[in-house]
């Protein structure tokens, strides 16, 4: 497995590898990236909840876990790491020349 890296996600420090982030602690809750079906399963079982980063819209591939579930956190983080490792990297966008602005044309 690749080395883990820290970066900001949703305004807090998170961890990931190969530029794909999968776990963080947000407002005292563990938040991880998992397949949408798995998140829905965890929510339905009462073990997790849909993650809302604060704009009133939940994210379908991110689940949040209360501090009362800390005994499960290591296994959940490992599951999230395996998930993001299995997802192909998004192709990088080609950097094209910027179009001149109207002001620059004057």
C-alpha cells in the first residue's frame, strides 16, 4: 500500500493515499468514504449516519460515526482505505491556454 498523507477536507485534517482521501474526524465523529450502498446499510442498521459537511446536504459516499462507536473505528477506517484504493483515479484535466478576457482584448 502507498504511504498515507494528511490534507484538509471539509475544513479539517484528513488522511488518504495517492490523492484520494478517505477518513477524518469532524466535530468529534469519525467520517469515512465508503460505497453508497454500504453507507446506506450502515445508516439503516443504526451504526452510522449520512455525513453533512455543514451545507444541509448529505453526501452519499460519506458516513459519520459517533464517538460511542470508537471500538469499531479502526475496522471502519481500514474498510474505507480499501474502498478508495479500489476506485480508479480520475483522469487529470488537460491544462489549456486561458482565453483572454474582454478587458485584455481592449
